[in-house]
C-alpha cells in the first residue's frame, strides 16, 4: 500500500519507524508547506517522492493512503481535501476541534467510500480485545464513568 504523509511532522517520524519494516506499506511520498523541508524529510526517512505541494500529493493516483499530521487547527480542511480527492485517510490526534467537523468528515468519507480513522494506537492493541470482552460479558458490571490518563514514562540518565 502506497502511503503518503500530508505534513512532515515530528510525530510522523515515529510512524515511519513503526512502519518501515512492515512490508504492507511503501513510504511512497510526503508533502509539506515548505518544499525544502519536505525534501529533507524524504531523504532522511526514505520516502520515494517529495511533492512540491499538498495538491500534487492529492492528484497522484498512486497514493493509496494519506497520513495527515498537520496542525490540529488545520485537520478539518486538510482531511476534507484528502477525502474530496477520494483518498483513504488516517489523521493524527486530535481528529478535529469539534464534533460538527468530525461528523462532516465522517459523512464525506462515507459518501466517497474511503477509509477514515484517527491515529489512536491504543485502540488497535491486543489488550483492547480483552477489555471489550470484560465489558461485553458483564464481568466488571455496568460502566457509568470512565476516567483515563495517558502517560509515557520518561527516564533521564546521567552520564
């Protein structure tokens, strides 16, 4: 599957690290507001193409999936452009800034018969199946409130 990055972000680098050994994905192309930054990103991370504009990326029929990692305030317009170009999309968190925007994008993805998802990796972890089973089997009872925090422990080592 030819994957293109819409935005050359720091978080995108982590996605590339996670996917670079997955033969299902080809790091096909990347686009940024700044073409020189895009070329740097391409060369550093191993993409096949650097697009001169977002529009060029969206015009490329060889792109199967677009990973959007622009500023959150731009997600709605950027994802909408991808969906209107009939591209499958994974968008970095947060999906949009409000539910109205989210609903519009979901409707557009259905209309154009393309995949749309938010990049919430915890949703796809095997432990999620176990959690769903506990809930669905009623083992933990009725759920009225969920409070959750996300944290990655940082360790700083001294020389």
